[in-house]
């Protein structure tokens, strides 16, 4: 079995503490001769860790198929120092493969006692937002402009490994180890894509707010910088992310909208006036001029300047923004579009922006 170790320094653009205790994180990746542990072999495991100042890359590679068990045992022992596994598609492939492979040797893997962070699962909701053609590791690397020397896919290296087991060529060994090493070394810089996901919880500060006849333009500063500028739309709003700045344009609706009372059984509808009143007041109205309200007629009209809520937001009568309860209005009871009254205060605008950003990674 080949054991290879490399220590190096490299910046990590994403705060590791957001994943867990940095020194207890273990990035890992495996290389196999197929997709099924019952029909193929594990030949290489790589592990990457950070001690607070530098990175350590360790690789175990089977020189022959018979050394598969040695590789498994070495990696299992190495995991004892860590409590969180970080990987790309490991929940679907790497971890089940290792468990199945270990079962053939009656070995127990430590994964059930460790936290698991699958970066593919974290990134998947961002596919449309980032206009990614697919979610392959190399596609995301290209989006982030992460370079790599290795030009092979894992599938292409299967034949390379089989040739290596017969000839033990240094050149082939280098190709095999390089692919695995770059998969791992590129994971820390790839973490920066998670900043887009973190926008849903990001602290932001409104810098300016410009109101026109039918739009509201908000400029704000984020608590961190995203790795690549993007433009996108959420519902009817247009967003432009550039480093640590966010510019958003919202449509404004000016006119009359209905507020629907949630407890409609407590109200009477007045057809002539076209609004509903509470039954305590309705008792003084001529019965000929009132009707028991239904969910569709238990409303009152309000006129003002309104902002839209994100599409898909469940229809409610009220919501809370910046600690304040705010009525939600619609044109009709069946309308999917919902609105709230525009308020120019910074706290309101920052909370309103968060409503939209929370929909980004869903």
C-alpha cells in the first residue's frame, strides 16, 4: 500500500467554523473501479484536514487489488481524530460504498458517529440561481474559476489503475494520486459557493432607497463578499450581486387592495358598501342590508403604495417584519400575488429583503 502525505498552506475563502470546529473537520474522497462495492474495488482514499495554520493531505492507495482492506483500515484509524466528514456527493456514493466494502471484511466504519456535510446537497438548490449546466464537481470549479492540472474523470482513471496494478509505473501513479489530490485540495476554495446559500441568513445594511412611480430601488451592503457577480430574479424582483453589494429593484403597486379577515365567521358583509364589519357592529345594521360573510367576502379595502411578497409565499392575513405585525393584502381572495404596505424605514426594508433572500436556496 502506498502512503503519501503532503503539508501545505493555502487560503480558505469560506469560514470553516460555519461547518464545525475547523481542526475536527475531515475532507475526504475515494477512487474506485466502479459504482458497486460488490462488483468493483476501492483503490484510493484521500483525506484533507486543517490544523489552524496549514493543511495536511494524506492518501492511501492500493498497489494491488488485494490491498483494499489495508486502505480501509488505515482510513478508519485516521478518522478517530475527527468528528465531521466533509465531501462532495459522499452521502450518496462514497460513504455507502465504504460501508459496503468494509462489510466484506467485517470492519466497522465510524461514519455513524460522525457528522456528515455533503457539499453537493448544499449546492443543489443553487443550480438555477447560479445558471449551472450541471452539478458536477468540475462544473462548479469552472464557475468559481478554480484551476486544476488533472484532466481525467474518475471513470477514465479506472483503466489507468488497472494498467498500474500490472506495471507499477510512476507516471500512472502520479496521474491517479493527482486526480484525488486535486479533488480534495479544491474543496476548501469550492466552499465559497456556500456564500450564496448563506445569503438567506446574511446580515445586510440598507445604504440607499430610491422610490419612483412604479419601482423601489434598494442598495445594500452584505456581511461578506460572494465569489462571483451574478444577476437573477426572484418573483417580480431583480437582483444584482457584486462582491459585498446587493442592488434590488422591486415593483410598486399603488391603489386599492383587500385585506381579508382570517376569522370570517365573526363578520357580516355589506353589499352596498362592499366591505365587511364585525358582528358586534353589524347588529345595528338593517338585516336586509347585510349578509353573513364568507372567506371571500370578509374583507375591507385599503389604499396605499404596496410591495409584493415572494411568489409561493403562503397566503396569510398578517406577517411579522422587524418585530411589527403587518397586514397582508390581495386584489381578490383567490389572488396568488400578495402585498404589504411600503414603509421607508431601514429596519423594515432590511427585513423585507430577507423575505426574498430566504427563498434563494429552496
